[in-house]
């Protein structure tokens, strides 16, 4: 199990060496645990988090995939309020499938382009 996490962190470092967020085009960073999913919009030039949300406050009766979609919609709404339209997507070393994909597609529907 430890090797799996090391591989994810290696993928994450490789991706992060190539992408970074700016004030005009911040980075949407994703982290998913076994139970929850988190999303942040980050300006890497100043090192500040512009918006963040997660499914921690949600009810436990909602399926994880639906919960990820709600987090994506919420991130999109917060970005729209900050007048952010373009972002760089950082999947954090996770495969683009399941909850990560659901969050990304919901953010796109909410008006974010990446």
C-alpha cells in the first residue's frame, strides 16, 4: 500500500513541475481521500488560496460520486464570484476517472474553462 502512495506522490511532483497557477489563470488542485474530496483554487505566484471547498459538511447518505459533483459545482460558483473563468487543472497525481472526473465535469458545467 505504501508503494501505491509513493507512486501517486511521484506523479504529483512530476505534474507540479510543469504547471503552476497565475493570477489570470489559477490552479484548481484536487485531493481525494477514501471518504472525502477537496478542491482549492490557488494562485501560485502569491502562494494564496483564492477559494476552497470540500464535502465535509455534506450528509453521509449522499454517494461519493454525487458528492464530488456538488463540490465541483460549488468551486465553479466560487470562481465565478471571483470572476475567474480560466484555470489550470491539477489532478494531484490521481487518475482522471471516477470522483476526480465527476468534479472536473461539474466545474466545467459551472462555467470554468480548462
